[in-house]
């Protein structure tokens, strides 16, 4: 695939900063965000931060002390909540084009000299892989945190799945925000953060069932959400997240279509 | 092919029809079942004791197969400590029949009703709620198992006894069902009315320390019955016709027995002690039976003149006084033992240093590789590949270690058994504490074999609202299954009791300058780390091997030069025991042998001067209990306490 707009991208980006018709520029590249220097540095710093926090909250007493006191070591709760916030925020920034300019969530592919473009659906796969890539360096720390809190294997895997799914949601929020408001203005910055705060914190007031912080607290203390109506809680949570992802993906798809139309380009599947 | 169309309306009718059929079936079954309940002994029970509950279920419908639940509630709502004890049993009742079930339950309060529920495949078929208040008494019971003896045999209120004649049907099928009973009078004729399980329960109760009075009977067949021979073996030497019994009237403290002539049975009970004789004919004999005692009176006490005798209550009061003081079970603090058991729990964290090194090395390598990716443009791809590879290795190895630790350490249990031996009675009272520890929310089953045991849950200070102390036991004829419902990072302790045969014997020879004890251990248990406690001093003695005799001798003079044990010295003893324990199983007993236990022994036995107390540890399993369905880390320790007879 031809790399279009690469050489003059930054120049054009500066010139047409607020011109969203040129947004296609950001979606056309194939340069891997996996090796992005800034991103890798942030990742490294986050892992060090979590490592030190884990050392700080490492259980000071023996097993029998906690069992006798009916207490729980807080490693799982702290580390998972913090990882969730860090990765979620990082994905929001990635989606909003704040860390690197090229999006991976949905890429538009240049096809021929007649300037025909198409969605490259592989982008979705790479995007999910990138979210996983951002999560992977935290896994050894998350494993140790779960071990010290005695979280069982299914609990650990569900927690990781929750972090992953919410990360995808944050990335999509970032991309939607980027498509609608751009990435280089205060409004875009504020709106994306408001969304982040809403999903992470304020959703608690809407319903504790959809609040990630509450979900981790529930797991930590071994409580159960039981059933919501007649639906198993995990089906409910998955349904909620899939709905969020679908709504955000639809928004992205249609906004991108509008841009493509404005550029007088056809939107044919390759 | 024709298509079958079902409209919404048709579907609704079908649904209503199905619901109707289901509910009518349940209703039909519940209406055909009737539950009748008798609390305690003919409607009398005492608080905080194990009480028999007789449940008669009449089934007028088709065959019933389901579960019977007896639920007793304790605690109060104000203190938010309401706990339920659920005793469950799988039952089957033939159509058009009646069946009697006997459960033994612990009733701690009459503030809550007793609930009886019948379930069929999880559906409640019938239930009954019984107000316990009218059945309560605060006196101990004198149970009369006879057909013709009146109720008024005890008059002295100072004895705090309530006499109760009971139908054989309401007698318990477990030995601890007699928990509220102080004495039982058994007429030999009554024995044939008991079911086999009821007889075994009665026998086991006497074995566990119960006090039983048996009178003679004019029906000789009852005296030679198999059941009677299991209790006492009688040597028949004849019968004498009498009008008066001087020895008896003197013994009771009355002038004479007014009434018709009666028969004096010239019976000699094997291995018994004669308490009272009348012209060389034994009148009252006493026999040790396990940890309990049986008194045999060679007269038929439910026949005249004794039945209508004005002063008969004096005789009965005298008879009760012939029993020795019940054996005293020295109660150590459960709290101290539980604390030690918690400390000895097998579940452990992985060692801190390897885990730290695993994480630290990962973070270091990751930082180094990221730097390499960011700096070296030529080797970027290679460094990135290496970074991904290392990441995968750390994640997969970490996950394997995590899985191993979580699977092996998320649940464990241990038991601490105390075995009490009293003199040379050859039976031991066993008290077992079982502790279960869980890092995860879990449901497991723990099986107690070898008959029914009184099982209680030991509540501790509740710091989390999700921790409850509900007891859930499924019982059948031979064993009990405790359903363990544990929350995250929590523990539960259960206590059970049993009586086992323990034919260990001691012969003490004492002279002015030498005290010699010969201990014969014909059992299959090795007794290790033994101590004698005598005149406030602990003396370490050699281990006592199974099927062997050991002689211990020491000079009392030398003993008096040894400093008396004082609580501060307990640390030294514990330290010493820790040293010797290094070679024993998992060093657990060393943990149990804490200062608290030594202190407890000291405080419990310090006043019993000129008595020898023996303490030791048994490594072998004493009571049959196991976790069902899985192999989990566990540890067992048995502590033997024995008061050795000095005469």
C-alpha cells in the first residue's frame, strides 16, 4: 500500500490544523504506533510507578494475620484500579491523537491514482492488538497483585478482560472526540477528559453496575452483583460494553464517511 | 411440509397451563403431607443443650422423596448476630404411610421458633414453625424409662431436677441427645421398646459419662436379653420373698417399708462394686461403664411396695447420690487454641524475595529494551522483537506460578484434637476443633465419619458483614457432612465431640523415696513429647510407643529440688520443645505447643496436688474426618491429657 501524505504530513497538519477535511491524513498511515518512542517511554514510566506502589502496599503481615483479622491485603484493589486509570487514560490520549498522530482504530486506505479510498478493516485488528500491547507490560505486576490478594484465576482473567474492554471504549471515545472536535484545542481536551471522568467515576451515580471502580471493589471483597433483573451480571456488563463500543464505532464510521464524501472520495470496501 | 404456527395467545395459554400443572402438583403434594413434631423428651427441653426433636411425617399421597430440614435460630436482631443451624436429611416416605424421624439439635434460645421444612428438588413442599417457649425448662432432667413408675420420685427442689416419663418413640437416636439429662432410670422391660439406634444412643451416652440406674425386674427374660447384657451382665443366684429390708430402710433413713410382700432378686452384676447388702444379698451395686456409671438395684422398683411407697423419693435421692461426681472436662480457652491453629494454617504467601526479584528483573529488562528501541535506529526492530519475547516469557511464567500458588494455597484446614483420659476407664472423651481457612469465596464439604457427633460452629468477633456463622449439616445414619461456606480471607472453626476406646493404663507405685509409673499402651497410637505435671512441676518423660509398656521412675525428693513451674518459665519449655520438634511432622505441634497451652495446663491443674497429670502428642488420626472431593493441604494434631490414678 502506498504511503500517502507521509512526507508532507506535519506541514499540512500545521497549515490545516482546524480543517477537518484533512483528517483523512491521520487515518491513512501504516507507521506502527507499537514502536512509538513517546508511548514506550510513558509505558515504562507507568510500569515503574506501579512497581513502586506495589512495593509500598506489599502485605506487611503473614497470611494468618489477615485471615484472623478477617482483613484483605489491598494489593489487588489498588493496583488494578490504578492500572485501569493509567491504561484507560493512555488509550484515551492515543485515540485523541495526543501521543502520536496516526490513528490505528480505523484506517482509510488509499487505493489508486484516482484517489479512491476504502476503510481498511485490518485497522480494527491492529487497534485491538495495540490496546493489548499497552496492557501487556502491566500483566506481571497485575499477576503478583492478584496473587497477594488471593484472587482466583477466573477473577483475575475477568478483571483483565474488564480493563481491556474499557480501554477499547476509552480509545473509541478518544477517536470520536478527535473526529468531531480535533485534537489541538482546549475544547477537545476538556470534552475527552470529561468523558473519561464520567465513565470512570460519575457513572457510579448512574449505576454502580457499570462503574469500573465499583466492579473492582466488588471483586476485591468477593461480593456478588448477582443478577440484574433476570440477567447474569457479567452478561449485563458485557452487553453494556459492547453497546458502548458499537455506538462509538458507528459514530466514528459515519463521521469518517462524511469527511470522505467532502473530499469527493468513494467509500468502497476494498 | 405443514408449518405449525403458534400465536402469542396460544403460547400464553400453553404457559398458563404448564404453570397451573406444576403448581397444582406442588399443592397436591403439600396437602397430602402432614408434619407432627415433639420437642425434647415428651415436650420438655433445656436451653443450650442438644435436644431430640421427633418428627412424624404422614404421607397420604404418592411416594415422597426429598429433604427434611430442621432449622434452629440463635442470636438476636438487636446485636445483628442472628445465626441459623440447619440440620438436613434425605428422606423417602412410601405412599399412604407414616415415618418417624429423630434429629438432635442445639437450641440456644426460645426467642426464635423452630422451623421444620420439607423440600422436593429444591421446592418447599411443607413447613412448620414451632414456638419453643412452652417447652422450656431450666432444670436438669431425670428421665424415667419405665412403663409403670410415677413421675413424683424426686421432691427435693435443691436437686434442681425435673422427672420426665417419656414414650420410647421420643428418645434420641444420638448419644448427645441426652445432653440435658442428668440421670436415667431404666426398667429392663423398657429395653425391648427401643429401636436399635435408640439403644445404641443410650449405651453410648452412658459410655460418654452418663449416669444410669437400672432396677431389677420380675420378668427374668428382660434381664437376660442381649441388650441388657450389653449394659450389665447379671449372675442369677435366686429370688427371696421379703416383707421388709432393714439394710435398705437404714440406708434410706426411714423406719420401714409398708405394703405387701415383694421379691428380692439375688443378682450379682459382673465387675461391679457392692454398695449395699441385705443378709449377704447385694441390694445396690455400682459398675463403671466407659466414662459413665451404672447403678443396679436388685428390686423391681416399678412394682409395689416401692411404686406406692410414701418415702420412695428418699430412696431415689439416695440413689442419685451414689454416683461419683461427673468427670470434669478441663476447659482450655478455645481462643488460645484457635489462635495457634490460625498460626499453623498451611496456607502461605509465596516468599517475598523471589516474587520481588521476578518483578524487579522484569521492570529492569523492560526499561533497558525500551531504551534500546528508542535509541538505536538500526537495531530497533530486533530490540522490539526481544522486548515482545521477554514480555511473553514473563507473562506466561508468572501466570503459571500464579496458577500454582492460587490452586494450592487458596484453601486449607487443620484440626486440633484433645483427648481426655480419666483414670483407667479405658475410654477417652475426644474434642476436635477443625479450622478452615480460605483466601477465596468457596463452598466445600467436610465429612465426619463414625456415627453422629455434636457439631457446633465457634463464632468469633465479626469484623465484616459478609461473614456469617450459619451451620449447615447433612446427616444420615453413619456420618455427617458439614457444608463449609467461606468468604474471602476468612476462617471458620467447628467443634465436635466423640467418645472412643482408649485402653491405656497406668500403675503407680509410690514409696517415700521412689515414684514409679508403669504405662501400658496397647493402642495403635505412638505418644510423643510426653510431660508429667506433678506438684506444679513439669517433668519431661520419654515417648510411649504403641503396643508397649514404659516404666518411669523418679525420686520425689529430687523433684522437690526442681523449681516449681512459674508462668515465666513457659517460654523456656516452648523453646525446648521447638528444638525437639524439628524432626517431627511439619513442626506444627511446636506451633501448637505454645505458651498459652502450657499456661492453661498450669492454671487448670495447679490446685490438684498429689495428682499426676500426663500430657503427650499423638501423630496418628484419632477421629475419622476428611474434606470431600479434593485433596487440600491439611494438618492434624492430637493432644492427650490424662489424670493418672495414684491409688
